[in-house]
C-alpha cells in the first residue's frame, strides 16, 4: 500500500497526518535498549582482564576481537573471517596456519562463539586444529570463548 504524501492531493493532509502518527508511535513504542552501568562495568572488566592476560603471553594470541589484541600490544597474525573466506575460495592455503595451531603456536585463541565445525570465522580445518590443540574452553564474556592449550 502506498500513501500519497502530497498535501494538495485529495485527502493528502489526512494521509500525511496518519503517516506521521504511525511513524511517531512506531518510534515511541520501540523498546529502548538500555545499558545498565553494572553490565557495562562487568563487560569492561572482563575485556580488561583479557587484555592483561594477552599482554603477558609469551606467544602470539589469535582472536576474533582485534581490539583486544591491539590493546594488549599483540600483533594481529591473521584476521579469522578474511582467512576463512580466502581459504574457502582457494585463494589462500590455510595449511601453514592449521599446522601452526596444531603445534600450539598461539598462547590462547579467543573466539566469538563456540560452534563446533567452524563457521564464518573459522574453517572446519582451523576449528578442528584449535579444538585439538586448545581443548580447554572458558566462556569469558557475552559470546566470547577463550581456548586454552592442554598443558
């Protein structure tokens, strides 16, 4: 249904008013997303703990959250979504990365989500290597999972 919004159209003023009323009610009645200060402080504290943990690591750290790596002063070794997309198209050979993961080359691996089998951020091969070499998994925040080495 298309409403005629010109004021000079027959009934246009009425249609304009109804459209405006619907818009105002829709925007007013939308649930407002509220961030409680306690939730924000808790998430900030969890992120800061990750930053400190990563900064103290002697090895590189892999992370789906680049901001945590950069704040910890760690180099971004690979960007998971881009590496996954390139490997899926055959434009990049992920075998060296998979071997690096299997050999325990990272101190930790931080993932957004803990879906077995990969996904948009991890190919099945990278996911399998990560789960083999980093079998201990901790939920460290909303949808953030820290994968720790076996030893």
